[in-house]
C-alpha cells in the first residue's frame, strides 16, 4: 500500500512540475494584449484556486468555472470597476435580491 501511495505521489509531483514549466511559457502568451502583470496574474489565479479548494470536492463538478460565470455577466457591467460590482452584489445578497 505504501509503495502504491509513493507511486501516486510521485506521479502527482511530476505532473505539477510539468504544469509549472508549461504554465510559465503559456502565461506570457495568455497575458499578451492585456495590462495584467505576470506577478498579479499568478496571485489572482492562486486566490481563485484557494477559493475553489474550500468547496467540497463532490460539489465542484456541479459548479461552472469562474470564467464561465464572469462571461455571463451582462456587458453593461464593463462600465464599472470590479470593486463597484462586488459592492453591488454584496448588497444584492444582503437585501435578498440574489440568493445563495
């Protein structure tokens, strides 16, 4: 059992290393044409991942990805800052106009 666990962990570690190497090259091309700095991009991604990590694993497959959710926000939201939208949505939850 221990050897199986070690094999599994080594495969996970190898996959993470490959992903990390690939993501460094891919991130630069993904950020091309935006004003997002690589350091900020990594912080944003890790923050979103930390949020998803708090959701129980059996529920995650039922949730749409954050990019899918954001794409569904009406284009009129583009006139406002993220903080203004967050303030509006906080109020909407508190007032019962959005349900959790």
